[in-house]
C-alpha cells in the first residue's frame, strides 16, 4: 500500500476474479471502512502514547483505564475489558503496573469475593485530571476540520457502527 501524508492512495478499479494481474479483487482503501477505522485508531493511539508518556508518564492504555475509572469508580476488570475491547491478559498486566505505581487501588468486592473493585487513588485522580485536559484538546484539534453538525453526525454514525459490531464479531 502506498501512502501520501499517511493517507491511503486510491486503488485501481477492482477487476473481476481471474482477470488482471492474477490477484483477483483488491481493496479500495479510500472506501474500505475497517481500514480507515484501523488506520485512524493506530495513528491516534501511537501518537497519544508518545504524548501522554512524555508529558504525564502514562501510556494510552493506562489513560483509557484511568478515564473509565473516573466515570465508573469501583468497576471490576471484566467491565474494563468489555468497554475498551481488550483481552483480560493485557488489562490485568496494565492494572498490576498501575497499582505498583500508586495510580489505582484494587480491593476485593465485598458482595462477590471472586471479583475485585478497582478505583483511582488520589495520585491516579490527579494524573487523570491533568491528562483529560490534553485529551480533550487533542480531540478538539482532530475534529476542527468538521463543523458542529458534522461532529454530531460523526458521533452518531460511530455509535451506530459500534452498536452493530456484533454483526462481525460473533458476539451475541
């Protein structure tokens, strides 16, 4: 795939199976939505990790967890995995590192001894409160190319796509 300024180059028109260079169908990266979403997510995530690590000492996964814990204090790891879409292993490792650095507290859930309640510590909340200002500014700059109505439409469409993920993930 060739890229100019990080944007996929338009693929040639699709050829019917068995014609052309023997490759069959090819993706038109200017129109293939999963690729766009992946490219955007990867580039946002990589730049966010570098920025947050340099300025606040946290990576993007830690920031995602912190932001979720600010919204839903005391949630279990399974809820974190469900919301951010990560497997249990990476989340558990990140939580252990965050606990060691004093950003979160992990307690046994009094209502379910097998579950744990995770919350931000004072240090974690203070870090969150610094990072959120930068995160909202990064979002503002990203969306500055869209007017308010376009931003609202984008959010509506992304929410609908997110709600339709079961169509391709096999989840029920």
